[in-house]
C-alpha cells in the first residue's frame, strides 16, 4: 500500500480516535443543543448500505455524544448500534438502500424523524483515455447536481504519489474536470478510478442546534487508461 494512502488512513483514524476520546454522554447536555447528522451510505463494491447517525454538542464541530438511556436512534425501525472507535451509530443493510427514515428520541421524550436519500451515479459505458498533461472531462451517468450535492473522484496509478482527487459541487453540473496539472501526475498505463456522490439536505425535524441528512453513493472501482 502506498505511503500516501497509509498517511491518509492514519490521519483519519487519528481524528476519529481523538474525537471518540472526547465524547460525552447526551444526558450531560441540554437536549435542545444536540446537533444530529444522519447518513445513508451505499458502497457498490461491497453491495452494502450503511445507515449512520452521529450526535454532537452544539454543532458538527462540537464534542461527539453517546446517547444515554432512554434515548435511542433507529433506521426504518432497526436500532442502530454504537461504534465505540468512531463514536457514531450504525447498522448495515445488504444491497442498495436509496432512502430511509431515522428516528431519534432524546432523554426527555422528544422524537425527531428525518429522511435521508441517496442519488445514484455511474461511469459511462466507455471511458475515454486520459492524456498526461492535458485536461480531461469526465461526464457521469446520473442527474445533474442540485444544491447541497457534490461529486468526488479518486484516480490512482501504480507508482508512488501518482494519485489525484477531483471535486465538483457546482449546481447543475453533469461532469468534473481534471486539470492538466493533475493528469500530468498520473502514471501512463492502467489506472483505477471511483466516484462518490453526496446528496445533502436540511433535516425535517431538528433541535435548535440543527441537523443534516446525507445520502452517499460510491461506485465500483474501474480501470481507466492513461497515455503520454
């Protein structure tokens, strides 16, 4: 595995680790100051959907919270279990789940029901060859972006430090563009690429601290050719 990838993984793991160390019990805070994030994540490679809920004090940058009895969170009537290392709640569903309802009840008996929706994205049947040092436009199969949506693509070759990340969040966009500087980093030959689409909406029922819902669709990793 590449050094760069290891560094990224280590950094992300460290962030989650220290965040989880700083978590508090939800019984210790004002229930109206709990911010919630609800996510449905579909990984096409694994063919698994993940329903996740995270709770924070004050805002998404606040201290993570572990729910205290009798508080609970469910997804389509299935209780979500707490992931100690990552400090969020999760359940896994076989196959593709494109939408679902999260139900959270706080310690004071207030109930909040919110819906998260996933929007699909896919590669075209044939991918054009990338030419090193030239810009490259990748048009995806799927709807154009709406407000609160983004698409991320990750291209990786066989050499050290030749991976690139491309991001698009412009409303109505139907493609993303790799710059000439980015493609020049790639190694000639067979590279791999995947895309991730994130669809965010404001929660329907929330505390004064707020809440957000997100649906994430991650494509299969496929091959893409790069030439000099």
